[in-house]
C-alpha cells in the first residue's frame, strides 16, 4: 500500500474516532454521512443497505448479498447502488484498534446531477450488473472523504461545502472502475434504472402481493427478461427479494412498536402467521418473540 494512502487512512480513522467517541452508528451534521465505531467483532446483522458508499478506515467487514460474499477493508470501498437486503459482519475489531468506518448515502438524482455537469459521457446500457461491488480505494477519493469528514470540525461550513465535496466524491467514483455500472442507476434508458424502479415499488409496497406481470410492465420488459435482469442486479429472484424485505420490515416493526407477531405478519403481507413464524425463524435463527427478546436484551431496550 502506498505510504500516502496509508497516512490518509490514519487521518480518517482519527476523525471517525474523534466524532464517534463510543461504539455504534452515529448520524452526523453532514447530510447523509454516518460514522461507525465497533470495538469487537459482531455477529451477522441483517439490514437493508440504501444507495451508499462505504469505506473502512480500520478493520474488516463481510457483507452477504443472497449467497454472494463481499469482503472489504481499508484498501477498498463498497458501493450499494440500490436498496438491497444484506447480512453484515464485522470480522476484525479490537478494543485498542476498533473498527472505524463511514457510510455516505446518495440518491440517483445526485448521480444524475454529476453526469449532467461532467466533462465525460456515459451511455445507457442494455446489460445489467450487480448492484453491489467492491472497488479499489485511491488517494483522490480518500482526500475528498477526509475533507468531507473534516467539516465536522467546522460546522458553519457544512451547508455550503458538504454538497460540493459529495458531488466531487460521486464524480470520482463515476470515473473509476465501476463508473459505468454506477451511472446506470440514474439513466432512464438503462435496464438497471428500470430494475431499480421495480425494486422501489417492491420496497414501498412490501405488504402487497407480488405481481410479476406488473413489475415487468413497470420495467418495460418481458417477464423472462425481467427475471434475468432482476437476478443479475440483486443476486436473487423477485420473490426472494420481497421475502427478505418483508421479514426485515417485520423485525423492525416488532422492535420499534412491540407489536403482536400475528398482526405484524399481516401488515407485511403474510396471510398465515405460522408461515411467517417459520420463515422468520429460518432467516433470523429464532421465532419472532424469542428473537426480539434477545435483541432487546442485547441492546438494552425495555
């Protein structure tokens, strides 16, 4: 690893440590920037990744998308270009050398704004690629991330400079090894954009029945073509994707609202409480009641 990049990682790790202070995920005053600190390895955690750039300044992490494993550390960055249900697992962290990372969320509109102003052109693609990928971190992107994070030391500058630095980071990513793949998210004519619309529909209508014909029509694709592109983007079928989104939403509702499992099952689209309990147990390792009790005890919720 070049010494310059190593020094940048050290500086960014210090900034993350300074502004996180204790273990957890910390929302910051910089819009869409989150800092994460963990002093020990974690058990696998289910969550939905929004479109975001993730970078680890110290430590290692594994992310599982369906059956596909992504491992990354300080030499890499991970991008999720759409809402994706994943399992995350911090695999390197110590009390005296905690896991330190940041997550910068972005939107397709932000990508589009960069593409409109950029001195290069990327054309819509008919083929689709995985919506999650790991790329090689470089000094330019690290420099931009440091300047963005450093704004936490200068709060009065955030409103003016944070959008500029964020745009710069996206600009650099679009010129990188996965730039064409990332750009497709914002390009209406691309197959990726059309699949992203179907994903948004599933995400925002998680309790509704899945009608493949309607989703294919929304994506302006034939049914077999839609299935093929959807699996290429998400590594799972539409039905598998919906099931994961439903179960993650059910877990969120059970944790935040302390609702009855049968009622929550109905709210996320299950007609059978017993089927919900079986699939919940298969995904999270325990029935709803036991799982929620374990989580509340672990995180100190009453």
